[in-house]
């Protein structure tokens, strides 16, 4: 046999040996179920295998002659081409002859061949028949590995940051970059240098993105990390991450093309697109210009305008960009009719009282927004929306009629409210209210009120009809009974009043408001009779026609920070107490609010009042003017500024004046307010400046969504005998 044939022979022997070993292992597996064949160093050695009685065990798988004949002849030429392999012989159609089976013995493993029957399986393990353990009983806590343990003492790398080139593109760009920088967000600390490098790569992309937003479309940026040795060798070296940007050329608009249907007036879209050739291709500028088109066209008769996706074709040779904007203007439209769906909170007749436009007028979405705001201000809805709907009906002027669809969702009609306060001289006072806002549709409310306090108690009921015949007009009818017990008087009062008003709401603050009405009052009050030198009780009947006009240019009802207000009150009255004595009560008040900075507001107030036509002693004590208290001159007791009787109790006057100045400093939801007040009331009908009383103090504010909580502490600066040293005031809202 040649050397080549020897190699083939050993290969055949290896195949025979492996086949025999496999057969033995497989037989052992069949004899003993559930036992895997041994592998690795524990596998039986060839010398350990028991001899086989099967005559096929030593026979080669492939005879040598057949094996040698299938091999191509070898050539000594290494570069000779390979010979083609001979075709394989056709498969035989005869079944192979089966070797005689040898029964298995206790000392020799059985070899399974086709047709053999598996021996019976031994008894099963009884534990396999038990139910599975519930999953909930397993401990699902992940195993802790060394990678999960955080070393509290792990070293922390410090780094510095620097930028170059961004200031060339604009003054504000570097500040915007720092606000978004990953390096800056890391606050100069990182776990390792790789983290610093990763942040620097993020800032590279940020710098390029910001530069492109300004029109620098050739911008590039690169970051470098360098080590800065520390003078103290015991400390680790610091890193310095530098992001260097190269803005490149600034691209500008070479042309502006608007693709839109003809409009009225012509070129309306182009006129409302504030871009011109030569402008930088700046993202904010272009987006703002497109937003202006979306905003102004619905105000000029095009409610369905749609601004398409812009296209800017850049030319890197110039460098410029050709700007194209498609705009679908939709039909030019005019107002049509109102429609409604959803809850029937208001019918169409009542809804018709709210619009400030007439059918046929050119559509203006500001009027649509105004209608929605007015409906929200009624507090009758949980949600309400107003949107234009095409009708396809053309008007003689060429516009399409557009109806407004009002979707109504009713809100809760009942509500509870209240306020609590305390002040020196007035004591504790709490007021609770209940109301049903739509008990008498539409917008007919019933309001009940109860006052409980240390020096005042009362109950009242009010019927109020909002949108009474026209938008923003309110009619109210009020009846109540009240008991007041103050140093100035003790009074039991009943009253009935009627009023028409045009008021502001927290949602809809109006620059001009007013009210007028009538009032009937019957009151029994204690009063000091100077002629008799003692307190007496008298009953007064009063008929009044009160009215008020307010001009309001402030920015908030409860917490104004800028603007001013001017209020005039006028009430012609007649007092019947033995005889009829007419008189007129007047009051004028002005306030201003000036923001010194974002956190400090200077607020001031001046007030003056006068009663003409009757002497002080002919007036019911409750209709006179008094000074002092949380809404007047702080530091003095409630109603304790003005003339006194011999018993030391205030008797009021026919005139008063008041002044106040505050510095309102706010930080977050809290504030501090130092203030100084001045004022007095006088027996004469004209106030004077000769006997002003001053008070000063400091207050705290806690700002909430419905207004500030006020806590003021004040002291009189020029007190009289009997005046307290400290006065405390707690309420909701600013002092003025």
C-alpha cells in the first residue's frame, strides 16, 4: 500500500472506531433511559469497551479497493488542472442484507437495529407527578454582579469647556449654545475621559445645527480634548474640551415664490409674508413669516388657509437659496349663521346675543375667538368650541357663506364659594356662598350668602340674570338682612336692591365697567346724640340710587403688576328720620402699578370722598365715612380714624382722604411688601391735609392660582391715645 493509501486506511479505521463507539453509547442510552452518553474525560476508553459478538464490528465501512478506485490519480505537476470526479454509482434498489441479531446479555450492551422493540421503561420518579411550584413563590430579585456595584469612592474627572468661532455668527448664538450644550449640562464633571469626548461630539453636532439655523449651511465643527496638569501633583489632571466651529458662508434668499390662487386684495399672501430677497436663510425668520400668513389671512376673510411645505433650493456657488412656498388659501368667506350641537346649554336665540359681528360681514377669526371667550366667561360649560363650517353658498359679493358651529358641553351648574379674613378692629369674618348658575334658563342664577363673624352676621339672596337682553349686561335683584356691631355703631339692617351692570370677569377683563341701580334700606342703629350727651337708637329709612364707573388699564383683577385704574362712585340718597333730608355721596379713587423689574412692582393709591347736602348727625352712622383698617390706613383699627364721641368711640365724618404706597417684591410663589399709608376722615364735607395719620408695616404674600393670600402687619406712626401698637390683617387679594 502506498503512503497515500496508508492515510486513507487510517481514515477508514478512525471512522470505524468512532462508529463503534457511537453505537455502544447509543445502546447504553437505550438500555438505561434518562442517562446521557458519557463525554469528555469521563468517556470510556477503547480498551474499556467490552468485546462485540457482532461480525460487522471489525468490517470497514468502505472496502479499500472501492475507496482507492474512487480517488483520482496523483500527478507530480502541482500546476496541473484538477481532474473531473467520476459520477457516483446509481443507488441500489435491493434492500441491504441484515446481519444476524445477537441477543443482549447482562455483560454486553445490546445493539439496536431496525425492527427491534425497546425494552420496558423503568418506574417514573414520583416527584414528577407533583404540581409545579407557583411562579409567585420564586425570588425574582436579579443577582447582583460586580458590574452592578457602584463604587462611592470612584474617581471623578473634572473638565473645562471652551468654544471658538460661534461668536462670528452672532452675539446671541453662544448663549443659545451654552443653554443646550451637553458639556455645560455636565457641570464640569464626568466619570471618565470617554464620557467627556462623547459630550464633545454631541456639542459638535449642536454647533453645526445652530449655525445652519442661521443660514450657515457650510458650517463645520470639531472638538478637541487636552489635558491640563494641576499644580498640585497629588490631584488628578483636568481636561479641557474645546469645540471649534467654522461658520463658513452665509446663505441668503435669491428669490421668493408664492404658489397660491388669486386673492382679494391681490398679492395678499405675499404681502403678509415678511421676507425679501437678500435676507439670510434663517430658520426662525422664515418660520415666523410663514406663521404670520397662517395668522393674518383668517383675519382677512380666509378661514381655511393652509400653508404648505416650503422648498429652498440651495446654490453653493452663489451662495443663495431659491425659496418656494405653496399656500392653499381656500375660499374668501363671510359670516353666515350660528349652528349648535352637543348639550343644549343655550339655544340659538340666546347664542345670538353673544357675537359682535353680523351675518354677511367679511370673516375675521378674531371675532370667532371673541365669541368663544364670551361663552367661556359665562362659566356654564365644561368645554365649548366655535369653528367655521363651509356651506357652499355664494354671496352676491363673491364670498362663500361660512357658518359657525358651536359645540356645547354643559358644566356643573352648582358651586360653593367662600372667603375668610381677620383684621384688628373688625375681627374674624367668614362668608360662604352657594349658587346655581342656570336655575332660571338662560343664565338665570340664584345665589345664597351667609356671613358669620365676631362683629358681623348676615344672610342674603340674589337673583342674577347675565346677558340680560344683550351681551355683557347683568341684571340682579338682592335682598338681605345684616347685623353689625362695631365701635362706631351697632346696626340691624334690611335692604332690597336692584342693579344693572357691565362687569369684568377673571377671564374677560374689560377696560370700562359700570353699574347703576336703586336701593331701599331700613336700619336701626345706635348713635351718639351730642345734644343729649348719650347713645340712643334711631331708625332710618334710606332711598339710594348708587352708580359707579371704572376705567381699568391694569393687567389683572386680583394681582395687577402694571397699568392703572380710575373709579368714580356717585349715590344720590334720601334719609327719612323724622323728616326727608336728601344728600349725595361721592367717592373717587385712583391706583397705579409700575414694574421696576421682573420681581418688583411699585403700587400706589389715592382716594377722596365727600357727602354734600346734610349734616353729619342727620346721616345714619352706617352711611358716614370712616378711616382705618386693612382696606384703608393700616396700623389703625377698623373705622377708628376720624372724630370721636366723649366715650372714645368713632362717630365718622362727611369726608375722607387716603393714600398708600407699596413695594411688592415677589420671589417664586412668595412675596414681601413693605408699605406706608396715610389718611383720615373729617366732620366737614371737604377733606384736608392738615391732620393726616400715618401707618407703616410689612406684609407677606403667598401667590395662588386664584390670587394672592395677604398677611399684613402694621403700626401707627403718629398714634393717638388709645390706638394700638400693632394691627394684623389677613385676606385674599392685594390691598388695592
